């Protein structure tokens, strides 16, 4: 008789623990981990950098050693945090893409030796 009581208490305890964890399990989410190894233009490999991406309820957070990026697709917000350089930027995804395209186009002009001179025929990158 005493064994059955202990067995029932154990079963109830397991059920309570399972039910308390169920909301977290049911809402799900994904965790993706990977390692990036950037290669310099001269072919040298840089130090591998690990990254972890958390995806849940239309939001994404990417954690890298120096930078954390948060994207909220429902609100269309993009946030970058770099605590080491004391850098923070947040805005709409469209604003981020616009700035990135502008900066990359200018960097490409400078690397190719074309500077800001428009007469070389280099077109701006269409956002």
C-alpha cells in the first residue's frame, strides 16, 4: 500500500514538472550555432568566430563575440549592440539596409580607386 502511494506521488510530481515546462516547449523556438572563418583578400584566414542565433515568435537575436544583433520582424526593427566599442544603433530594417548599401557602394568606389568621381561610369547600387 505504501509503495502505491509513493508511486502516485512520483507520477503526480512528474506530471507537474512536465506541465510547468510545457508552455516553454510548446512555444518552441530555434537555437542555431555556427562558426565563421573570414578570409582576407590575400587568402589569409582570420580567427574563427562563433555565433549563436535565437529564433522565436518572429524575432531573431544573433550573438557574436563583439556584436549582438536583434531583429523584430513584426515591428520591422533592427538593432545592433557593440558594448566593447560602446556602439548602439536601432531603427527600421529599411533604414539599416539603405545605410549598408550606401556604405558598401562608397567602399567599393574607394577600393577600385574611383573615389567619388561620377564620370567613371560606376552606378549606385539599387537598394
